[in-house]
């Protein structure tokens, strides 16, 4: 009986190793897929549709960054401009210090609301406009509960590649957070902190001294509580439900694309549409503005490519193309 248990135990361990290896191989395979490609652009900033229940679209890079691998700007909660030093004393909404024997010294703050998403205190809304804003509780919950992440190094930058249910992904760099001296960034290379627009309620004092944030690190996507005066990165979102009149995302589904005699043949409305062709490594190999329904291509190596059509009016469409 003991012998049987021994074999069963080792069979279980082997199966566990096989499952973990299979999952890791599947995630590695995503890194050579369309998951790296933005799904569209709004107001000059690219987004990825992770396939989340709310329909939330996540920006491909931090506010103030020009690529997913840059830290971008740091903001204190409720402030819409960057600065050189992040302390309580220079926090815009700081009034004074107070003392309570039960909790010690705390900061007395001006009340600006428990949810600043989309308000005048929202750094993403102020910097980018066009419906972009800080994520709320529902949206950060979706990122933690519906997505999975892989701690990795891309372009020499440590961070987390986060995959949605539809296998599209975003990269959050481990750019830490700033306090006091601008030149000093805490936890750089170990954690990435992105601010939410939600205050972390604390019954000990009001307004609360803390806010909620998303943190990536140690192969986990976590919701953390942080001091409002600290400088954090901002990863903006757009939710189609917020936009007046609705936001057309993926409305190119009626457009059909085929490849024949080294030409793309497109049927459907492609007015003001741009075509971009990517290799599986995410490199742009061809792009053009569409002026006709037949588009000749340069000579390309045989293989699988990712084709994206994008329009400011009708969203975007992505599909794989096999060039033989």
C-alpha cells in the first residue's frame, strides 16, 4: 500500500510539472503572437482590448511614456502635473499634521472625493483627454481576476506581461514609485505601481491618507494601498460605456481581407483606414493608408503575419495572414 502511494505521489508530481511546463510554454508562445499588437488608437494613444467583461480598453504605455518600456511620468494622487519632489509638505491637498494617541501623527488633507476617475483631479484625463482616465475598482479587479501575468524582461526592461482572456496583452514596467527626491525611485526593477482613481477608505481619519493602486511583481498582480503623496505611474483606461454616443471598437468586423497573387484584397468600408502588417515578433514589415481595395505588397518571406486595419471612425480589426 505504501509502495502504491509512493508511485501515485510521483505520478502526481510528474503531472504537475507537465501542466506547469505546458502553461509556461503556452505563455511563451503568446510572446510570438498578435498579443503584442495594439488593437487601436484613441486621441493619438494606443489601446489594447483584453477581452474583459466591462469592455475596458487599457493603454499600451504609461502616461508620459512613448513606449511600453518607459516609466513615463509620476503623479501624486489627485495631482495632474509631475514635480521634482514628492512629500506630504508639497502635496497639493496637504493642510497640516495632526496627532491621535491611537494612530499617531497623520496628514490632514483637503477632501477631493473618494472616486476621482474622469474628474479635474484625474492625471490621465488631464494629460490625454479624449475619454482616457484613471482605472476604477471594477477595472482593477478585472485585471487581477480575469488576467494572468508573466514576470519577464523585454527590451532590457523588467516588468509584467499581462494577458487578457482573449490572449491580447499589455506590458507594465517595474518602475517603482517616487518619494522625496526625484532622482530616487524605490523598488525600481522589482515592482511596478500604477495608480487607481479610488481612495482607500480609512475610518481612523477623514479624508483618508491613502489610495488604491495596482502593483505587479513576484509574478503577481495585486491591489495595494499607498500614501497619496507618493509619485506613481498612471496606466490610463477607456471604457466604451463612459463615452457619449458610444465608442466604436471592432466595428470593422464586416470587413473581409484575403491574400492572392502577392496582393491584399479588402472588401467593405475602409474609408480613412490604415493597414499595418507585423511579423510574429511584432516588427512592422509593411504599412500604408488604404486608398483602394487592392493593395500590392513588396516581396515578403513566406510565413504567418499579423494584419491590422485601424480607423479613427470605425475601430480596428486584427487577423492572421498566411503568406505562401
